[in-house]
């Protein structure tokens, strides 16, 4: 228990007569090879972890002696191993907050009460800043869980684990099979009409989630005395008090308690996926989709992410045996900033060895970055869906992430902690701010635009199906050179063959009738001739359609049809694209230029760029004579450019071809030079890098911010 030997506030606690509550029990546990004691109030079900030295001192407290007398006796016996006065005050305040102390008489307890008040104020402030996070206990489920013990053991055993694994695998497989349909449904998950279903699915899942925590706690003999409702952003959600987990000696059991909720959400999300995929549109289908969405998103982004203080965080802290990882990570980062930026050589974080220092530093920075990313994502999503609510959330975010930390940092600079080095600290902060301003606002930095695209032949002939039929034979492989008139593929239409045979028989019949009429009733010959002419014309048209079932090359070149072999023996309707014959000697790169980047290129038309094709990124191709087509387009040149095809461009979820872009764009064309140092063929994807005049970071950020406001919110 390191701490200062003497404390300015010692006089306020020295005369107190305190001792541990009789209901407090201690359990020895090991964390990372070090012995700790977990104190438990068996009546209030509160837990507090202390070092062996702190526990030894706490046991020595006696209402028959003052704190000062106990401390002096402890120092006499243990010498340098005894805690300092400041550490004793801190220990007493923490035990007092946990209601684990009993006090004799009414001495001056201002020091402990003051520390307790500050601790409670910090807890309350944290809850208020967490969108008015409030918990309301509803009932005690402990006896009910005792009666359900057979069910508890069945649902948390190994057999249940096998069932869980099979269900999750089936759910993942089903989701992959129905990925296109899933994407179409996900687009409207935050619509106003779906919000009631979304909240209903979330409530059902959270009840099951919290029940799973309670089941695992009860499996290992723990007590669960609270099942209640918490209000998160005024949204009521269930919760259970699973603090009995602290009493488990095995870290694996503690981790199992934390994982139970996430595992349960994934299990029911998988079942919901199966229901959604095999039911028609309706209430059941809608509820299943929302349970699937909430269960998967919640597990991946929130409860299953250790960078947020939800279930996975506590699982991580248990497995690596580093309790309070979040707080210690922040303290380690702040100590580093204090030491490196503000010159406080005495600043030291909570880490006691190199391993802890690595864990605390990495987690501190990673959790901070993820919280910023998640806050920005939630903020933008809220602004997109509910602009008024988003503005309120924006104000709250600015206060919590900028105003309050800035105020706290200013108070730190003005406080006694930097009394001997205030000039250096303020100068360092001012220097950092000035350097950041100069670098971002005045120093031009290289600027370039990266645009994805595909190779196209400048001379090409698209081949569409002129007569529907079954693709029976492919005469030419993709990428093979062809001559004009060469047969590329053949289709067959049994119905068309039948119609031709019927028309031919009908024509023969009409000709026979005409010969008979000339001998018997000459007056009928003329009408029969009209019918013969019509039937002959129909037969000619049908034979022409059958002739078109044979697909021929309209020009010399290279046959490009990379997916056509997958459609062999499949029916192909009229008008569908089969492939194209391209002039392999002349290619151009057709790129998708986003509207936000188009302004830079329209203002200063580029003259050159560097192209790197997929699979040949090590070979850059210099291109000249870039041309921006000044017309907005919506249809991509190839499905390979869209996200479903492995590209970078978002496409409309309701477009089966995968070529209808979600947002309109401009086309940037760049002809390939002759003898390009790379293997080229039509349809190859790549990225074109176009260098632009250098700009300061602030100018680019300001322009992007204004474009964001105009694009998303029409401001």
C-alpha cells in the first residue's frame, strides 16, 4: 500500500473509532499471480477489492481504539510495509462509500465524508452525463431462480453450448445466403414505422440477456437479489444485479457470467434469422428481422466490444486479471501526457510492471479512439434520421467531449499540481496549440484524389439476346480473340421450334387446300392465297428468330463475357446482356468520380495521373489526357465497382444488377498508353490516383464539412 507517510487531512480521521461491519466477509483471490481480498457485505451484497496489506489493516480497526492508535501500532509492527496516512484516509473513504464501516460515537468524520461525497458526486455526474442513466429495482428474483435451478443447469451446461453453436452456425449460413435481401431490409430499420418493432425486439432480447446473466450466477451458487428497469436516454430496459460475480474465485466463471448475455443475444438472433428467412412478409417476419438486427449489432458494436464498458469489457478484465482497466488506462494515458507534454517527471501511472504498462496504454488510447468513432457514427446517424434530436445529441457530445474536459484541464493548469512548473506547462500547451494551428491552417500538404474504375475498350460492341432461349453451347471462351461472323454461343428455344413446325404444317395444309379449291371452287383460291402469304411471313419471322439464337461476333476483337459460363443451361430473356466484343488494342480507364471530389477537378482540370490495376498494384501506369465528363451518371460501368461486387461504391439495395449507384457521380476517363507495362483486358478494376495542388488540412476539412452539410441536410 504505497502512500504518503503523513497527510494534511489526517487530523480529521485520527480520532475516529471505526471497524469493519460484522456482515463483511473476505475471500482471497489471485490476480496475475498477486494475492487480493474481496470484501463482501453479505446483507447489502456489495463488493470491494483490497490488497492484503489493506485488508490486514482494516481487520485491525477496532471501535475501542482510534484510527491513529491502530495506525501507530501497525507502523510499529510492520515498519516500512505499513500504509501511509494518505492511503489510510483513502481506504477508509472507499470502505465508507461501500457501507462496510461501523463507527463508534460521532467524531469529526469530515475527511472521510468529504472523500465519500466527491466519489458519489463523480458517480452521479457520470450517470447524468450518460444521458440520465437511472436504475429502478423491481423485484428480488433469487427465490424464483432457486426454484428454477433444474432449468438453470440445463440452459448453462455443455449440451446447451453445443445447441448454441449449431444455431449460430445455421443463422450465419442463412444470413449469407440471403445477404441481398438482408441488405434491402436493413435500409429501413430506423424508419419511424419500424421503431415500435425495433424497440419490442430490443426489449425481448434484453430480458433474455439479463436472465442469462442471472442463470450463470445462480449456476455457481451466487445470489441475484435485484431485477429492475434502467432508463437509458429515457428508454426503459431491464437489468439484473450480478455483482455476486466478484465473489467467484475462478476468473473463467466470472468471464462466463459476462459472456452469457452476448451469447444469448447471438443465439436468439440466429433463431430469428431462420424465422425471417422462411416466413412471408408480416408481423412475425418483421419482429424476427428486428431481433436479428438488434442481437447482431448489439453483440458486435456494444456488448461484445471490450473497448466499451459493457459485458465484453468485464470479460476481458477477468481473463487478463486487470480490474478497472478502463480507469487505469485513462490514468496511464493522462500520466504520459503529464510527463511528456507538461514536464512532470514525477508523474507515474497505475502500472506496476511493463506488461501492465502495455495493457493500460494500449487500452487507454484504443478505447478513447473507439468512443470518438462511435460517438461520431451515432451522431451522424441520428442527424440523418431525426435532425432535431441529433442537434440535442450534438450539444451533449460537445459538452461531454470538449467543454467539460477542457474546463477540467484548465483547472488542472491553474491548480497547485503544476505550481512549480506552471510556466513550462502553459508554454507547452500553447506551443502545441500554435503548432497544430500552423500545420493545419498554413502548411500546404500533398493532395490527391483516388477514384475506382474499370478498363473499357474504346471500340466495343455489346451483344444482347435478340431471341430468348436456353444457353446450350459456348463456342468461345472469355478472353479469346474472334473474327467477325464467328459463332460465339448458341441458344435453343423448344417452344420456338414447335411453333416453326406448326407454322410449316399449316402452310402445307393451306397449299393443299388451295390446289383443291382451284379444281372445285375457284372463288376460294384468292382468300386462301392471303392466308398462305400471312403464314409464310409468320414462318419466315419465326425462322429469323431461330437464326438469332446463334450469337455471332459483329466485329474482330476479343470476346469479353466473364460470367457467361455460369448461365449455361439457363433461360435467358430477350434484351439481357451476354457479353461484348472489344478492340483489345485500345483501352480507356472509366472511373467513378464522387460529387465531393468533382469540384476540385472541375476547378483545376487534371492532366495526368497514375493507374494501378487490381492484382498488379506494384506496376503503376502513367496516364495522360484525363477527361471529366460534365454529366451526372447513376449506372456503374461494371458490377465490380459496387460493394456487392467487391468494389468501393455503394449501390442501391433494390437493384438486382448491382450497377445502380446509391448516389449520382461523374465519370473520369483516361486513355491507356500503348505498351502499358501491365496485363490488360476489358473489365479489369483498378484505382486511378490524380494529384492535385497542395492544400492545408484546414481548407480540405472546411470544404468537406460544408459539402457534408449541403449533401445530408441541405444547409
